C-alpha cells in the first residue's frame, strides 16, 4: 500500500459548523449586512460561481459550504472539485444558488476560509512536489493562526503534507530547555517515558550529532534535527540507521528543501506553510435574478 | 493637527483576554503541556527574552502579555518597546519572568499572535512608507483571518494604516450586484441612505468614470475606484474635486502603490496586508533556574 | 426616491437563533417545563392564536417564530402580519400549531420578545407619527437593555425610526469630557478624524451656539444639539445651513417632540423609546386537542 | 420575626460577572470605544460621581461596580448607598475613580443596568408602599426581559417585593390548558403532585369560586385567583380560611392594588413591574484630570 | 390517581442538544476520529444494534439519539424501548443506521451517556423496588456529577425515584450551620420564610427529636431527619402526625432502606444512586457494508 | 530512572477554572444559594476542615481550591496533603477560611469534584497496588463521564495509573470494524500509517493469536489483546518478544488483574476505574463565627 491510497482528509462536521458560526458572527456584527438589507429585496434569488483566479491546491470547500448553509439552509452549494485537488487558473470550484441576501452576506466568510486554507494547501503542495522523488514528507508545526489550528492542519493534509502534533498535549516534544533542566537528553527522555501514556510518541530535538548519539541510546520515537546543514543531516541518517524517525527543521523553504530531503530524513517540518503562506486568490461571481 | 498627533491604537482589554483564552485552550487541549509536566519541576523558575530576528513593525505585545498572565498571573511581563515601533533585527521586545512551567506552556500562543500581527503591521508600514510623500493612506479590507478581524485591524493601525469597516454592519459598501439590482448607482445610493442611520457612511464602488459621474451626483461619503489604471484615477480625482473621499483598490502592492498614491486618491485599500503578509520572525530565549 | 421605498428591516437569522436559545435556556432552567411534563401527554397537539390586545406596531415575529422552532422544529408558525405593521386591538398576529408540550414551553419566551419589541416599535411609531409633517426622523441611543441592543435597534426601525450607532465602536460621538481633554471642539474633531477610518462618521455634541460655530468650522458629519430650547435649535438650523446633519436630544417625549421637529433639525434622539417603553400587550390563546 | 428582619438580597458574584461581560462585549463591539481612544490619552485619570436625577429605589450597584472592575481592575468604585435604598433626587449613589479611558468605556453599561433595575425596584416599591397596611405582598412574574430574569427578580426584592418562580422548572403553575387536558382542577393537581418532587410547590390558577372550591379539596400550596373583582377575592379569602396561600393577578396597577390587597389575599403579582417599568434616571458626572 | 399514572419523564430537547455537543467536542478533539478517517471510506454505510449486556433500567436514549443526530443528521436512530423500561440481558435498546464514519465517531459519546444514566436509573429502581410496599419514595441529592445534574436527576425519575431540589436556588434546605447562626431552628425557618418567595419550599434538617419538635412548631414544608436509627424515625413519624413531609437520610443502601422505609417516612434520600452507581453495561454491535 | 521519579500530575489552571465555573453556575442556578442568603449575614466568616471519612487516594484538590476561589477570591484554601496521597480515615485534606456565605455556596461543587476524582484515584490505586510486583501498569479508557474526561484522566494518574488516549484524535486505535472494512489487520495498519502523522501512535486490537501474528508483521506501536485468558496472554507475550507494547483488556477487576498482569503484558486497561468507581467519602466541617 502506498501513500496514494490514503483516504482523503475530512474535518469533523461539528467543528466545521462551530468555526463557521464564529466567523459569521464576527462579520455580521450587531446589524447584519446592512448594504444588502438596504438594496436587495427579501425575495431576490442569486446564482454564484466560485472560481480560482490562480493555480493552486484547494482546501476548505466544506467550510465554504457550511458558511452558506449556516446563513440560510435554503442556499444550495454544489462543489465541483474536492479538497486536495490541484486546479488551473479559472477552474470552477463550486456553484451556489438560493436567496440573494443570504448568499451575499455569507460570501466573505466562505472566501476568507477558502482562500487562506487553499493558500496553506498550495504552499504545502509546492514543497511536497519538490521532494516527491525522496522518502521525505512535508510536515507542519504549532506555528498556526490562533483559533485555526484544526483547519490549517487539515489544509496541510489537503496539500499532501503530514501533520505534526496538534497541541501541547498529544505528543511529547523535548527541546533544549527541557533537556537542560533534566541534565541531559537521556534523562529527559526517561522522564518523558515515565510520564506519558503508551499512546504518546516522544520526540526529542537535538542540535549536534553527539546529542543524537545520546538520544538514540534512549530510544525516542522521533528525533528532530534542528538547523543542521545537509552534510550533517546525512551523517545523522547514517548514524540512525532506521532505528528512529528523523525530522529535519530550520531554514526550510522552496530553495532549500530538496537538499534537505535528499539526505534521507523522513520528515521536514515547515512553519512557513501555515504562518506565512499567501492566500490563494479565489473569486465569486454573482448574478442576481 | 497632523496625523502624527494621533494617539496610539489600543485593543479593549476584555477582547484581548477572550482572544488569548481561546488560543490557550486550543494549544493546551485536554492534557496541557505534557512535555513540560514530564520534565520541569513545579517550582522551577525561568527568565525569557523576546527579540525580533528580523527588522519590522511590532504589533501584539498586549496579547503576548495576556497569554502569559492568563496562564499564570505570577508571570511578570515587561515590554521593552510599544506596539507600533519599528525595530531592528535583534531588538529586545520584552522580558518575561516567573514559573517555568507556565512560561513554557504560554510561549507558542504569545509568539503566534505577536508574529502574525507584527507581520501585518510590517507589511502595512512598508506600503505606508512608500507613499508617505502623498496624501494617500493605506487602508485594509474584510479579507482578514476568520476570528482575528479585530486584532488584525489593530495591527494595521500599528503599522500606520487606517481601518476600513470592521464588518458588514458598520458601514455601507455598495458593489456591482447591489447596483445591478437597484437599477443604477444613484438608485442604490438613495436606497442606502433611506435605510442607514445618520451615523453610517455610504461608499459605492465604481468601475468607470461614467459611473463615478453618476455616483458624485448621488453624494455618497466615499467612492471606491476599482481596478483603474493611474491615468484614470488621476481623471477621477480631478472630476471629484474633493467632493467625496476617494479610495483606490485593485492590484495594490509594493511595486504599484506609489503610482496609485501619486494620482491624488485619499485611501488605497489592500487585502494583501492582512491575508498574505508573512509572519515577522520573533524568538524567545528562555533560561530556567 | 422617498423613505417609503426603503426595504423592510430584517434581523440576521443567526443572531435570532442565538438570542432565542439563550432565552429558552433561561426559562427552561435545569428541568424544563415541569408543569407541562406533569399534565400534558407527550403526543398531545395544540393550536394557538397570537393576538394583540391593544393597538400598536408589531416587532419581533421572527424571534417568536424562532422560539417555537428552536424548541421543536415540528411546531408550525404562520405569521399573519409582518413586523412593522400597525395593528388594531384584537388583530391576529400569528397562528402556531404542533406538539402541545413544546408550544406551551416556548410560549413565554416568544411573548416576552414580541411584547417588548412591539412596545419599542409602538413608542417609536408614536413619536414618528407626530412629526411626520417635518423633515425630522426619530432615532435611538445606546440606552438599550443589556443583551438586547441588536433586537431593540431593529424594533426601532420597525417603528419607523432610524438607528443611531450600535456601540462604542461603529461611530465617533464626541462629548463634553472628550472636548475638555482635547482643549476644544475643533481639536477633538481633528483628533477623531486622525484616528478614525474613512468609513466612520464623526458626531460632536454641543451645548451652545458658540460651540456649534466652532464645530461647523471643523466639519464633523453630525452635530448633536443637546438640551437646547426650540428657539435655539431654530437658530442652530439657520447657522448650519445644511452643512452638517443636525441631531437634537434632551427632554424628548410625545409632548415636546413636535416643537423640536418643527425647528428643522434632521434627527431627534430618544432614550425613552428603548429604556422606558411599556410592553405591548399580546396574548396567546391555546387549544389542545 | 417580621419581614423587616430579612437579610438584604444579594446576587451571586459569578452571575454578576458573566452578565457584565456580556454587556461590555455588546457595547465595545470589535473596535472598542473609538471616541475615547481618539481623544483621551492612555494615562489620563478621571473621577465620576453617579447620582440619581429622580427619586427612586436603587438596585444594581453590584452590576455597576462589576462593569467598571471588569473593564479595568484599576477603577475604584465606592458605593455611597446600598441596593434597596430609597433615595431623593440628587442623591449620590457612588463615586468611581481611575483610568479615564476605562471609566468612559464602561459608563453606559453601568448606567444601563443601574437605570433599568432601579426602575424595576422603584415600580415595585411604589406598589409595595401602597399596600403596606395589608398582609399582601407584591410579587413578580415570568414576564421579564429575555436574558435578565435573575437580575430583574433581584431588583424586585430590592424594591421590597417577593419573587415568584424563576423559570418553568422550579415550581408548578397549573393553568387553564393544563386543567383542560387533565379533565379538571383536582386531576391536574394530582398529576402535578405525582410528578413533582417534594421540594416543589404546586400552584393552580382558577377563574371562579367553583374552581377554587375544587382546588381547595386537592390541596395545592398556592391558588392563583385570576382576574377576580375585589368582592369575589374577598369571598375567596373567606372560603380558603388560610388553608392555602392566595395570589391575586390581573389588572394590577397603582390605582387598583389597594382594593385588591384589602381583600386579604397573600400575594399580588404584577407583570408591569418588570416588563413596563420606566427606567430610573441616573447620571454620571465625570471630571478628567 | 396513583403514582403509576404519572407521565414519563422527559428532558427538554434544547438541553439534550447542548449536552451532546459538549461531549462530542470533548471526544473529537481537534482532529476528529482519525482511526475511522484513516480506514473507513467516506461513502461506507453501517448498521448498529445497541443492546444491554446486563439487566437494568434504561435511561438516556434521547441523549444517545442526539449524539448520532448531531454528528450527522443522516444517521437514523430507532429506539426499541423507552427510557424507564426495565430490560433483561440481551435486550435490544435501539438500532442505528447510516454513514459508517459518523456512526463510529458518535458511538462512545452515546454509550457513555446511556451507560452512566442507565446505571443511575438501575440503582434507583433497585432501591425503589425494595420499598414498594411502603409509602416511602426514593429521592436524590445534589451529590451529582459536575455538569450532569439535569440528566442524572432525569435518570433518577426514569428509575422510579423522585427528585430533590436541582440546585441551591430552587428550594431552601436549612442545615446545622444555618441553624447555629440564626440561634435555633425556629428562627432559621422564620428567616427563610421571610426571604423566600411563596413558590419556594422550606426544608429543615434536624438531628434529634427535640429539634424536630421545635421545627414542627415553625411549620416548614419538609423536615429532613438526618442519621436517625429506625426507632427514632418511627417516633418522629408519630410526633409529626402528617403535619409536614418527612425525609430520612444517612446510611441509606440496599441493606438498610427497607427498615428505614417501614418507619413511615415519606422520602428517603440517597447520594449513592448518583455518585456511586456503577455503569450499566451496554454494547453496540456494528456491521459496515 | 524508575517510575517513582515521575513528576506529580498537574491540571492546566485554565482548564480547572473553566470546569469549576461551569459547575458553580450549574449549582447556583438563577438565584444563588437562597438558604444561605436567607440565614447567614453578609459579614459572617467561617472556617472549614475538609477530611476524608474513608481511606483512599486523593485527587482533585486544585479543583476544590478553584471552586472556593472562583466563588470569592477572599476565601483562603490551604491544602494539607497533595493530590496522589493515600490517606487514612479522618485525615485532614484542607482548611478553608473566609466569608461564610461564599464558603457555604461553593462547598458542594468542591466536594462533588473531590469525591468523584478521589474515587477514581482510589480505584486506580487499588488495582495498581495489586500488580506492583509485575511490569504491568493500569491504564484507562475513553469510558469516562461526559465533560469530565480531562479531570478523570488526571485522577487516574493521581492513582498511579497511566493514561490511554484522550480522545478520538490523539492516537489511532484500530478495532474489529476498521479491520473488517480494510480487509485485514495488515491493511488496516498500513492505511493508518499512511494517514497519521509521525507523532501519532498506532494501536490495533486483536482477538486471536493469529491476528496478533499478522499484526506484528505490520509493526503497530501497540497491540490490544482483547478478552484473552491468561494462558493466551502469556503466549502472546512470548510471540511478541518485546517488539511492540502489549495492552490487555476485558474482564479486568480487582479479582482478575493479578493473573493478567503476571502474564507479562505491559498495560492493563480498565473502564471500571472511571465509569463505575464509587465516590470517596469526604466531609467538610464548618464553623461560622
């Protein structure tokens, strides 16, 4: 079984609904879409076509669908592609039909989610494409937008990336400060193992090959090789010999990722794909009857 | 009185507190910072220095302060600069001291807010600096991150920008669809005036100088000149002769903003400063006793 | 185009739903409608007629509808009039049919919203009717019931009034304390203009014609003439000569509003219509099968 | 022990805090008090005196105090009277000192609660004063403002009234529809007793003396005599002979309550004191350093 | 009319929905059911049979139904028994059909509610069955699980028990500390009567027959006889002679309840039925197409 | 490093605060502690001693502390033991001093959390003590009380147990239905690995040694041996030879756990410790000045 067989990612519908309600409330404020209330009669109907204006990988269509449905269940949203699809400029993503007032009022929330998440997916896909010839996979970090972690992690999966831990609570990641307090890598890993349940993975960050050697003896699940140049990474891969999963981080970008991936590491983590990916430009053309 | 006299922007503390609690809950999940719980004794104390790794304009220090205070009121946060300050690489932004466990657990939330908002402020300041010799000001849009509108709008002000409306409810912005349903610019503005209270401004978006002429007769507060080349903008400024505020939008970026600003428009709106500004790289160096 | 052409007011459905859920939870407490649970079998069905017991202007039918629908989607609510209608005593407002238990449990929430909002609409309509021969419109204030601002503002529109700002954040209203700190009306307006975005209106409150003169030079959007006798208001209207919108406030009531309106001011604001309007008496007659 | 010995009413502080936060969020919106941010420097301090402009009975000072404290704990609120006090026009109710920005931003929320609740307390006290020579006490209903039930019930106590049930869940109140379905008063009371726990009182509403007779045999805790003229009420009191508590309702107002109270009933319920009491006019005079 | 005629208990649907959403959010976390997402295709459908593995009294089917419906309205839940039914081992309680992913994701929440509440109902029914030959009824306490009071009280009713007060606010229960401060039972009851509305019952806890005598003179609604041996309880019943309701508490369990009930008290309260009842073992067998 | 060196468990304070507020709101309802308001003067002060009435392992003191602090910050809570301590009957757990009204109002919430969580900790400690001579550790399940998962998991750690996954989202647990759809253990594990990030552990449940053999080839992190008798478990341990972690489940109780543990498995999971552990009896003796 290859990666390609993996099922498409999916967001739990209850999370989608809560996210969309929060965003609609933020945009509607206390008085709602006063421009539309002033100019569009209650009975007017509209049809809108959502299309990508640039090439990219789509993520967030269920959020867009929910934005319209929460605003008014009478709005009919038909997706034309699935999340995770790479589309060309001009590709139609969805068609929405129904009451014009509700469609106009939900438009921006739908586009804000879709544009941002497609931006994350597109950035992830761009990195993933460059290293498709290696064993390495792109993974994310906790450097996400406050409040959007679950949906940004989902967008990373849509872009072909793999998810790092979701929060402080679902995996152990031992960093320099933890090591310093514990008096060494081995001691820190031992404390982590003593504390964590058997369904919690333990990762340890190391800066040098000496630390890596110490870490390997203590048997973490994953070692994070921080800011090592490709040559050092290659030595690390050799030293490790498959005993633990290796993740590389630091200075990861479109220009550097190939050299990192070709060292043989398993995962390459990038904060850039969530904290700095530009939005994918998506438009909504509306016709009102 | 000049712009320089304007008081510094400020976020209502109750909004800051709610934002930070949401983000802490998201990161702590159900079990909290298990790595720190496993490795750092309850009594340990720490001192951390927050510093910019790149040059930029800072925004979000009150959110960072609140992240630490909400996690543990015993954490002492001392800002060394104020929001809105342009800093050089290496500049110390704040020092935090107190219980090590709480400091480590709140670190990422503090940095995620501070990095993102400083990114928005830096992008805004960059555009603003380029057009400082003109009458034009940079302004934002509703193309913000779901859930972060208030804080991103604040970051725009920290970067020297001016705020556009906050939601669908606090100003009228008549666009093509509204005009089409009303049968023309004049009719749409009349309906808006009839609907809106006297403390609501009315803006209308026009694509052509003919539409502008029609709009001027109907006396909106603001006209949005969408996607017009500089020459057309210049004609629009001449036609308007100061009767309404003019805002230009479309294709706004570091390379194009000067030409737009030099046409004499009053505001230039950019979605890019909120939806696509890269994060400002800010680090936290921690020493634990 | 006249005022009469304005579209009917509408509350965003998501706000309606949240308001109604809060009120139902408040009334149901922890155990629900124990009287009904004790006496009405689960399968019983009921039909109820909602009628006005006094003449008045109706506001709040969408909230009443939502109260029943949120309690049980099987309840069928048919409005017989629209919000904003002036009705005679005995007029049927709506008919509700469906499960008797749910109908009885939601009755009080529906009536509490409908009675209060119709009270606000009726008070507003009463003032509006008295000044229909003038250019002046009735407008509201921020003296609303905590938690009900959006729906009370909506009721004001149903009564033919116009809305003042919704909160501290959507318009500038400079009062005596702000002026005192800034050292004068002109300085305060200048600071406001420097701070506020171009989609924010600026209103300034003045007590004397001297202050009005100073204000007019500083070009606010609106001047609030506070507690001026009709003669002074008339002078203010003459001095202003249409350059800004004029709002009068202070001592506004059914007995005084005509004299104020006939001075030529544009808006007359009344806290009374929201903070002290008596409820409109509305009853629900229920028949259970 | 007489009624006078009863301890003063008190709102649970956690409820006060939640109520005030909701109201502040409603007023601050997404951008906060932009007028104050534009005109008052961050460091300015203010002193405010809160005074009644009309005579009345005060209720809500803890909510006013909390409004200022939640906005900024540095605001110092000193009440000068206690809730439940009847004050003369001009009476100072409280003094507030501290940061000017926070004081101005919280002012309206504090006054909206205090004015409305003092209005309820004043209306209640007015009715109570008229019947002080009788055994009857004024009590309230569920005809309260959505979201404010707990605080309005508290205001009724401040005005010397007694509280009816708080919701559908804390007492049984059998009305005509329940009786009709059960086939009679006795059967309805029996079902209620079979359903309700032993800490739940059972009240039944009757329209005639025949129904009263039937009810008395079934031993409810309270009988509600609905819309009976004084003579009939007097007969009902005689028939009952102290076996159950008697509550009168219908047409209760300042002009009618004395005649009702002198019939010898125990409680007289009024919806007017919560749904239609005008606000008590209270002002806040602020001086900023 | 006997107790048997009482209508079946029912939870307000709005409370059910809120409870279930909270529990689903708790279980789904930030990423949802990742096992199911990884292994079950989106289109798969499933059929599940919910059955009791042990004999017991069922409570919570509406919560189970809502758990599936909130996860996905396409899940069809058919209850085969009603809450309050005593079932034998193996009894089918419900059948669920629909999308496999949603069914698997909601399974644990449905079972956690159903198992716990059926455990409470079963424990209650066990005590109730032992004293069915007496006039006494089993009642509960406020010793419930934080957050589950309403649903646990409902389960007590499903088990044939009667509910004690729901919170600190819906009935008066005077205990030793209150009596001590007031200077005696009579004074405490007088203060309670002076404070509480006429729809609030007053119960007083006594430890001795002397205190009971003092209490009876003061006419509470209920007296709680705490930790009295059967002989003393019998004397208390004789002394009381039906003037007030008598509740016994302390040392209540399957082995002691008969002797307590046969003394003639009206209610016997047990914390054990809510705080220590073991779960009823209920399983869900799922077949996926 | 041994298990004994593990740091004590700790709940994130922000989670504690939210949990306690919810529980206080549930108990205070709309009117607060009316008994106390009626009988205890506002200025009264109290001192309370919290003591165990039975032997057990304590968990939940931070929640008890927070219950008092949230009710009134003036309440001073001094713990006398730490969570995780095994205490004898009569052991003093904490002393609380401060305003009597607040102390009485918060008492039940504090005790409900403390009793329930100490019950979970005591049950866990009981199982753990029996198998202390083996390598096996007690672990929990997702069979927790809705809404209390985080705190019950914490109580398990206080009792010396280890935590299983917290929700559906933080680890993969492949069960029979997932295997059936995937067509086998190996295929299911492969799909899980393809889907899950590198910080997610994968556990698979097997019923037979044949399935175990298939599973071992597919290299999960953990294998759950469901309902196997001790002899089969012993064979499973031998077959596995330390290649994966082995967890046993099914029929786990005080009587059976020793035989299971002595087979050499690593973890033994028990739903009983969270869903059916009786409360630990803890009392609060209060003296009011």
